C-alpha cells in the first residue's frame, strides 16, 4: 500500500509523532511518503491513502488547503474523510456541537466584515474576560485574552473580522489549572489522554512531552457525545476538554483534521493507528 503522510513546509520529514507512525506502517509493508501539501509535486500526487498529519500551516491558506484536499480526495482515499475535514476547518463547529447538546465552550461568531460590541456582550453574559480569535486558526495564532472593558479587545476583533470570521469566547481559567485534557480516539476507541497546560502564545509547547492521565467518566461521556455528533466517522480524532464556567468538562476544540496525537506518549496507539490505516 502506498501511503502519503501529509506535512507542512516547516516539517517536511514529519513531526516526531508521525515519524513513529511512519515506521509502524513500514513494518506492515506500506510504502510511506512524507508529502508537503504546498509543494508542486503534491498538486497531482496519487496514493492509496493520503493521511493528513502535520499540515500545521493550513490556516494561513485555508482556501488553497481545501482546494488541495478536495483534489487529493478525488485521486486518493483521504484520511480523515473530506466531509469531516471541511467541518473541522472552521471553528463554528462548536456552534454545531452546542446545537446537538454537546457541552462546549460558549462561542459567539462574528462574520467577516461584521462586528459585535464586546462590552455589551460581557454585560449580558457576565464574562469578566474574553478570548478573541480567528475562526480558522491553529496554535493560538492571533488569539488573545482581554478584560471585557479593554478597548484593545474591540480593536482586535475588528482587525480579525477584516480578514475572516472571528470568535468570542469566555476565558476559562481551567486552561491554566488544571489544564486541558486531550482524549485521543483511534478507530472509534479511546486509546489515551494527556494533560496540557495551555498558554495563549502561538506555538507554545509543540515539542514538549505531555503527562498521560486517566480521564474521568464525565470527560468520557462528553467525548462520546462529540463522536456521535461528527458528520463522518474519523479514523483518528482528538477531543480537547477543559472545566467550563460551571466546573464540568466542556469541549474546547475537536481536532479531526491534523491533530497532534501524542504518539510519543503512547507508542501503542501508533500501532493501533497503523493497523487501522492498513485496513482501509
């Protein structure tokens, strides 16, 4: 089987997790090729499987990225499925999850070219602090935390909305303590979870090993609801949870596009993922 592991220009030889996956696939007889999605050779490449892994610059050129994955899906079997990738690119999926009664971080979307008064929103919701970020982003890109009355919050929102849709969310102290809990599912089954202490700084902690944890029953239940709400079945997915405003777990993000899967922390999950991919 010929398998492409899609990557970005800054990681042409793949992230460490995906190097572990590549070796697991090669042990099973697969021919594995790291493929930088923006390079000319990737534009008409064809494989048995194209697995989206560390395409971590997609948010800088989202239209071009979607064009590329749509073309790749016509030439190869795309993992994860195209419908799920489209759904996951724009973080308004959080609104979809909330509509499905999945506990999620409260989210207001501001469409490109529009605005919303953050001070009025804060007064109506009782939020003392907000996070303002692009609706298409990764790694805390252009994400910032503000006091509701800070004029800089409105200025930041206006700058984001000039370029695309933006999101306003309450700041959740749980992202610092106890930190985000990331639950990883492969082939529909829970494999492992890690604790991450997040900082609102772009790119922080990408190479740092994380602490493995056992999720609570409440966290597993929220993750189950997420899986049921997805538009297509993922081969892999990461569900990031954090204590919400009431202290119970809520979805911060669902990573079904190009998630770091923490395979260094759980090598047996790499073996399970390799088996799942070889069976497709």
